[in-house]
């Protein structure tokens, strides 16, 4: 009933898109971290950097909006993570403050 055909196996097939080196991509995903985990760690690192951004940093309105959108998305993801785990979750205190909390 199940048979492998190229990168497909069984009834459910996942297309990882085009890659310049599919072998490396597959090894990273299976041995290092999934896309979600990679994005989560990048987001966590970016949140730390944003929290240390000087309050007097000269940002345009569009730049401020982009950071506010990121903070909102980051906290929304934190809400989902918190519902599915009893571990502390990193989040911004509010959408305006660049301080981080772990709740």
C-alpha cells in the first residue's frame, strides 16, 4: 500500500519546495531543526535584540509599524505556545514596551 516515489512516501506527501541542495535541506530538517523551530529561534533572538534597541532610536513610522507588527505576532505565537505547554514562554510585556518577560 505504501511505496516511495522520489521524495514522496505513502498517502501524504509534503513538497518542501525548490532547494539548491535538497540533500542538505533534508538533513537540516531531520537532524537539526524543523522550519518551525528554526523560525522560533530566529524570532526569539530578534526579540532579544529589539528589547535592547535604544528607546531614542530614530525609526520612521513604517519601521515602528513593522516592529509593532512583529511584537504583536510574537506575542500571539507566545499565547498559542502557552496554551500547549506548561513551560515559560518569552513574550513582550505589551505592544509598546520593548521589554521581554517569560511567563
